[in-house]
C-alpha cells in the first residue's frame, strides 16, 4: 500500500514532542528511552490505512467477534445489559451502557483475573467486618455477580410476576433500588455489595479504553469530551479556551507486526 | 537448607527510591552492593501502552500483589484486625523503582517546624497545648542539618519550581534545577484568589520536569508532556523522576551493584547486637539464600521495614499499654477531607490534561505558620489546586444531593466533567499513643510470615483540623469566580476503603532517645550498629505535605552515615 500522509492529531503531537525533547536523545546514560517510541510510532502511523479503507472484507468488518460471552449465560448477560442501562441510560447526551457494550465488558472482566480476585488477599479466616475494613467475604466477584443477577430475576418474578428484563424501566429502577438499599436477601450477602459492584463495573464499561469491549467507538469518552490516549498536551495545557479533540484509543497506538 | 552466598559490603532490602539512592551513592563511593527487590525489573519501554485507566488506575497494575502480602487493619484495640483484601486507602509499591514509578512527583521539603515540633509547640503555647495521648517529638535533626541533603535529591531528580519561594517555608541554599511547571487557567484563578486574601501562593515544586535536564551524574531526561496519566502510571517519557531512570542507571554503570529481582527478604540474620546479613527467597523457585554483608539496609517502605524488624526479633517492639519499646511506634498518615469544589456554569477547563505534580498551593495554614492559641489542633495543611489529569472512570463530579446512578447521575456527571475546580487541604497527621504497627496474631503472607497489623483512627485533632482547613479552602474557592461552591468539612472514622494517600509514616522513628526511637539521625539502629533503616518509617509524625522529599534527603544522609560507618564502625552519634 502506498504511504499516505495522515493528518491525525497523534502525529502532530509526536512531532511536537520530538521538537521539545529532541536534545534528550543521546548521551552516555539516557534515563528515559525516547528514540524508540517516536521512531516506531511514526512508522506505524505513516503506513496506516486511511479511514474507510480496510484490509479485511467489508462484510466481516462490521462484525465484532469479540462480542460473545466468556462467563455469563445468556440470561445473565441480558439482565446485565438491562440493569447497566438503568444505571447509565441512553439520553440526549448520547448512548447508554447497553449501546456502549458495557455488558460485554462486564462479562469479559468476570472471566479475567479481576473476576477471580486473583490479586486480592483471599486467605482465610473470614470474619464479619466493620464497614471501615472493607470487603471480607470469601465469595469472588464473579460468584457475587452471578448470584446477584439471578436474584434480580427471582425478586422481579416474586414482585411483578415477570423476569427483570421484561419489567418497565421504572420497575427495573425500583428493583435495583431495593438491592441498593439492602431490602433483598442474597444468601446472607448484603445486596448492596452486589449492587455497588454492578454499578462500578458499569461505569468502567462506559469509560474504559474500548480495547476491553465497552465504550464502543469511544462514544463514552465523546459524551464528556474526554480525549482518551493522547501523546502530549505540551502546547495546550496553558490555553484558556476549552479544546475539543477527537479521542484516540490504545488501538491507535499499537504497532501491528 | 538455605544457600550461603559470598559476603558483600552492603545489602539493601527493597529497590525503590531509598534503595536506589543508597545503591547509587555507595557504589559510586566504591562499595559493593547487593540490591534485593521482591518484584520484577522495570524499564521505560513498559509504559508505551500505559494510557490505560482501567489497567493501571482501577486494577493497580504496578502495585504490590495483595494475594501474596497485605496488611491487617483495625481502628482501635477493641476491634478485631482484618486483612486489607483489596486496595483502597493506600497503594503499595512493588518491583524495581517501587512506588517511585507511579508516584505524582509533588515535591515538598518538610518545614523547619516539623523537625522540632515538640520544642516549638512548648515554646510558643506551653506543654498543656499537647493533648494527653499525642506523642509528638523532635526528630533529633534540624531542618538546617538536613538542608544539604535536600539539595542532593533535588539535583539528582531535577525538581522544577519557582526561583523565589514564600518566606513561610524552609529556605533553600540552591534554587530548583529547572523553572516551574506551566500555569493552567485553574492555577491562575487559584493564585489570584489566594493573593487577594493576602496569602502566598506558589507553583507546586515538581519532579515532573518542566524542561529537559541533565543531572550531576550525567543523566539526561526530557520535559513533561502533561499527558494526564501520571499518578498510578509509569512515565513513557522518563520525564517523571523515577529511580529507574535516575539512580539505577548510575549504580549499574559502576559495575558494583548486584541487582537481584524476585528476591523477597524474609529475615535479618543477627546476634542481638549486629546483623550478619539477610535471608531471602528467590520467588520463582522458592529457594532460600543467605546474603552476608557488613551493613544491612532496610529500604522496603514503612510496613516492610517494621515487619522485618519484628519478625526477625531485632529491637524492642512498642507496647502501647506501658508506652515502652520503639518498633511500631508513632504510625501516622495524612489527613485529607477538607476541600471545596467550585462549579462553573459559564466555562469549561481542559481538566483531562495535567501532570502528577501540576498545581499551585499555599502554606499560610501549614505547620505553625498561623496562631493556634485558640484552635483545638496543632499543625495544619498545605492548601492546593492540582491539575493531575482527570480520567473518566474514577472521576465523577456531581453536586451534593445528586443520585449515584441513573438518568440524573449521568446528566450531572457529564455536564460537570470539565467544570469543577477543587481546592483541597493535605493535612498533617499527629501521632498518638494508640496508633501503631505490630504483628498480626492470625493472618499470614504467602510465605507463612505474619502480616503487619495497623491500629489507626482519626482523632479530635483531625476532626478540628479538617473543619478549620475546609473554611480556608472555601474562602479561596469563593473568590475564584465560580457559579457556586460546595464545602466538605467533615472527617469521621478512618476507613480503609476509599483511596486517601500513600503517605504512611512512622514505625521506625528517628530521635535522640534510644528508648523511644529506633534509629539515630544517621538512620542507624540504636540496637544494631550495622543496620540502617530508612524511609518514611523514620518520620516521628507526618507533615501537611507529601513525604518523598524528606525521605530522599534522609536517604542521602544515610549514605553519608554508612560511608562513615564502613570506615570507622561504631555509633555515628
Ligand atoms: C499513587 C501514589 C502517588 C504518590 N505521590 C507522591 C507525591 O506526589 N509526592 C511524594 O512525595 N510522594 C508520593 N508518593 C509516595 C512515594 O511514592 C513514596 O514516598 C516513595 O516511593 C517511598 O520510597 P521507598 O523507597 O521508601 O519505598 P518504595 O518506593 O515503596 O520501595 C520499596 C521497595 O521495597 C520492596 N520491598 C519491600 N519489602 C521487601 C522485601 N521484604 N524484600 C525485597 N524487597 C522488598 C518493594 O517491592 C518496593 O519496590 C506517592 C505514592 C503513590 C502510591
Ligand atoms: S504527566 Fe508528565 S511526568 Fe507524568 S507521566 Fe505524563 S509526561 Fe510523564
């Protein structure tokens, strides 16, 4: 493919960065390795395709093969979609959690080290804690989430004779609110613990880099004018006016082999 | 059976800021140093994909793996201590560079008052001013004695700051290496309001370089790009002073540093009077080694320093009931919670942009820079506006009374994402007889060693400090031309869940009295002359500032002490 000059902001910022830090390259002992990043990234951007041009067949490019389940069953996924949408609903600002793919994000996170509390201290014994001491259950995040999602359905069926996803939005809010306020028994686990996990996962699914499956097309960032992954704000940091820029994700930063 | 290795002149436990500074200074002086670090190696190349809030800020990529080791916590002795199972209140360093990789770089020399807090309080207000269980004491060193060592750290790290500073903070014999950081609109507004009120604002001294800089060791580094991914992240430009891009290249270049990663030290070997070396586990295999040395340095941060002394039974453990012993005494923290948010309906700010140490501040209500005669607390807080780069997962600014989820939450958090400037206080933390560290009787780490147990709470002192400082933040914020301001002035029980700051202090405090302090003013242990313990664990209280300037200065002083000791032996004081 022929090299085409691109006007993407990232190239601009890298050029600026080179200008300001150019003298730092060289010397006997260089603290921050700078040559490497600039060289490789420039090369990457230079050979990049123009928007709209893709190497893969068009029919396949619309599909996101990453949108499939790693942990949830289908019901749990649907409940997560519906519940996260109530936590962060679509409105005049833009898409809600559902359209942003937060439920896929949550599913993928539950299949990851985070869902299994891999980097938490999970050794016994487990005692009842004071609020100031934080989470003290042997139950892992993925277990808690699955238990809570199933309970959302049971509770909805008891109260409204319908499963959670079939409820009207106001009814869904009422159910979630009952969980938030610990009005529901979750096998002894405070329902609010489940609710706050779902709540924080939803926000993460809305705003984490799209590489994790949520924040689809960076639409979460665009709503709040968050610029995402930019190389440098050296020239903008002092400016009085508010600067809106097209966000960039870590995908834009990757040098493909 | 542990394998015994050939003797080194010095062995250092922990390769963060303290370990790195000591390794560089001692190897430059010609000594052979073995550096043991339980975590992995690190390099700037690791951070090319670092602008990832989820991975680094929310999932703590660079921090200690709590599944292997944590601490236990209780507010008072009446409670049962339970493990900190997930991160919250503070974040522990791990791997080459320690927390020095993911710190902000806000740089403050402690105040002259801090080092003589007891004497100066008694002198100005009388003994009765000090509440019954408040165990403030002089540090056994003065600001003037420590001044040359601050300079050393500043030259090495490349601290950026104003040429002239207000008269209410410690005088500097040498100005900062590079000029101040750039000034954002928010910083200007803060400074204007503070000046109008008669206060003395200045730009926060920064270990994020304002300009390219070559330090006395010949290390060249580039200027900060204000990338907004600094606190909790590594710097992909090497612009943030971090041990990995400053002191380690220097130590390694001498050929005298034998740096061993994945080496977790589990014991100080000693005969009660002197140490002979340390025992460590090579974590990939579980194999044990004994590293003999003439000098043993503990540089593993507050919790590790205290824990190793206690598990190795070196020195006298502190007992709050009898108020005797020293190890674990005077644990202190940081008192945050006083702040005012200024909301602007008519404009937005570029708050995603920022740097870890970017901001402006005043010290008019820090230390003893104001009269405490009619106040129910001692010390105070640095009051600041910072622009560290606000990221969307962890920053959800909403006015008080907004629901925490749903339509109104979404609307408010998006509307205000770039419309709030926060003025906040970083409060000093006074020690208390019943705030201390000891070994947990029940919980163990991955090697079967007891975890450290923290007993800590906020006291009346802290409640009053926050109430007072909050009023000052409001006064400043009210003069910043906002549509409305909201003050936060209440602090309750200490809670380990929300992040506050990684400014844990005390436990191996320095002082003049071998009965109540662990080390003398060369950070040499009273009870074992060839053991040096260095870090914020030496602080007898915590100031209204971030700790690392003072930690760094103490490390340079320790290096000098160890050199003297290696020549002459014996007590250095
Ligand atoms: C998010 C964050 C922001 C911060 N911002 C600032 C700031 O703006 N300004 C400021 O002044 N300070 C700040 N700090 C604090 C600063 O990082 C610390 O003061 C500083 O890093 C302490 O240096 P240290 O060498 O004592 O400990 P560390 O940097 O923690 O290094 C200790 C090292 O010892 C190793 N270790 C521990 N135990 C053992 C063992 N048994 N065997 C082998 N190795 C061991 C650890 O793995 C670690 O690498 C911040 C901290 C954090 C976490
Ligand atoms: S803000 Fe500056 S010092 Fe901090 S990581 Fe970004 S470039 Fe480095």
